C-alpha cells in the first residue's frame, strides 16, 4: 500500500507470525517473484527449497524489507509491513542471517554482538550476550577477536547470535551451512533445532535436504519465482520424484 514505507500498518489477529500473499518482486526489469504466497506459523520451522536463481534469496530479502514488492502484501505479527523499511521490520521482531553473513570485519566479536543487542517486541528479552556465549562457547573464546579473524563457521555462529540478540519472533536464515566443514555444519543444525525448540519461528534455506527434512515441519519449493510445492516432510517424501526434478537432485 502506498504511504506505508518506513512504518508499520494496523494490527489484526492471526495465528501466523508471517503471512505474505501475492508477492511480485523485480530486480530492475527482471520479474523474480511471481505471485508468491508464503506463511509461517508461530514457532514453526519452514524450509525454503529450490535451485540457484529460483527466487529464494529474493523472497527472504522481500520479507525482510530489503527489497520492495511491486505487488502483494506482507503481514508480520499481525501487522501490515508491506513497504516498511528493514530497520522497522527488524524492530518488530524479524531476524535475518544473510547468505554472506555480513559480519563487521573491523569490530570484535563482542562489539558485533553489542551492535545487535536489543529487547524484542513488547520489551521481551529471551536472549542476552551471556546466553549467546553459553550457546556458542567458541564465540566466548573469541570475543576479543576481530570479525575478519574468524573462520567461516565462527562467522556463521556470530551472525546467528546477532540475529538472536534482537530477541526476534522469527529468524530468516539464507544458506545456513554453505561452505562449512562437516563438523561445523552438524553444529549449526543442532543450533537451529535448539532455537526452534525455544519457540522462535525459523525459515531456513540450505542445500542439505536430509537435514532440512529432519529440522523443518513444512517445506516450500520455488521454481522460477513461483511456489511449485508446499507440504509436510511426509508429503515431500511422497512427492519426491516431482520435487527432485524441481531441485535437480
């Protein structure tokens, strides 16, 4: 809706923490998202699947307010945030872990975390710096190191920790384990399971389908900017021949 950029709309009652409908998003003249409907229930974990270039990152960036949809609506925590700035959506309780992590290289681990620390909606504080250090002991050991001195796995832990320190009701995670060593990947999946058990809704993009099926209760497959499949893990397995063709596996 026009006139909503930078502010949040009116509140309505909903069981979904996130409900996007009819999203069309462009990069310049390129039409990337085409009428996408995407919802996440309160405390639900949803995987977002698709080949490279099919619109997964564009969808996450649109939901986060980093891209403006040309058409459609986004309801978050019962409020219309269509066209709102990313900073306003973050303050309303949406955390984002981008594909390239976005660690500040010239700040220490501690200062990266301090930068993100704030109460969630309604002043809720479920995550503190000490809780993050307990959650990620490696970050506690490296708290005085610069961001550019961390390994890829440590950077991913730091980026997830930063997102949690905003005390969000949902976290969007793009390429959760891309480029990480097997042991670190296992640690990240364990971390995401704990986050989900703590009641934070999670949307996760990754190429490790077995791990996604184990983690998420529902799965959405994008192809050429459209939703071609949405269902539970049981439904995904039942439609695996079709889904595998969409994923190229």
